[in-house]
C-alpha cells in the first residue's frame, strides 16, 4: 500500500523534507514506519516509541494498520499557545 | 454556519475577536493573550517560529471550541493562533470568551488555552543567542523521562 508521510518541526529538520510517499506491505503499522525512520536517522535512536501518531488528520494508536492512501504524520511534542 | 479559521499568518487583531463574540446580553468578557517573552527556562529568547500541521490543527481547535460550546452554552468563544516568525512582545494566540456572567467566561477561556496547548499540532522553534531549539523535543527523549517525573 502507498502511504503519504508528513514531517513537521524537528522531524522535518531531521529527515530533511516535509513529505514523502512510501510503499509498504499490507498489514504495516504506523509504528513499523517509525522503527524504519529510527534505523535511518541516528537523531531518533533514543526515541524507541513514536511520538504521537496521526492518520488522516486524527490521532491514532501507534499500532494502527495503514491503508492505501493514508496520510501518516508523527507528531513531536506540541507547543502551541 | 460560516467557515471558521483559527490559524493566521498575520498579526492578530484582538478587537476583531472581541467583536465576534460580544452580544448585548453579555456582562463579561475574558480575553487570554499569549505573548512571546524574552526568556524560557533560563535561556534568552529573541524570536519564536510557529509551524502547524494546518488542516489537523484547524480541526483540533474546532473540536476544542465545539466541546466548550456544549459545556458552556452561554459562552461565545473566538480563537486565533498566529504562525510564522514572531518577536518578543508579539502575540501568538488570542482567545476571547464572552458570557452573561464572569465565571463561565473565565473558565471557558482557561480551558480553551489549556486544551490547545495539550493536543493541537503546533510547534515552536525558539531562537536566542545560544542557538535554536524545537521546544519539547529534547525533554521528550525517553532517557530523560525519569529526571522529569
């Protein structure tokens, strides 16, 4: 399945871009994508569990299974206000 | 219902929000304004850049406003959060709550800012003489959890 992956704030700086498309096997969970990101970016090594996870603009559990066309975003600690 | 927009790239017009909420039946107006200060946790701050996951942030703030509307049916609430580069003294957020009586206006205003700080996907990068930092990221490093709690 193809998923759109969005990066904001510190994650955008670490990954070096704001969005990308990834193709993952059926049954892939959001947390699997996080694990893959951690493996590729040493700045994330310590962050074993993903920050908050959002799919299609709503917060979800990190073990949510991804569907075709989903928009996935990992939400670093928010600091609005 | 008119389309609501809570995020803006422009300076926030406080009076516009007040005009949005005030009715002739209101006897109380509570306004919360978040302002960029020149320090944070012992460090000097010169500017803050706010960014958002815009569509989700709009939805989340809308949800908070709708929930408060149900909880406080007498209160009218307007919220504007600014994004982009802000300097010391500028306002990042204005929340205006009007009500017939003060207690509901105060309470709704307090709950609105607390809710927004807790869940809305907005981030800030502080810049000062010591460099720049995304607020909250280092503190969320799992190994530092024990130190914090």
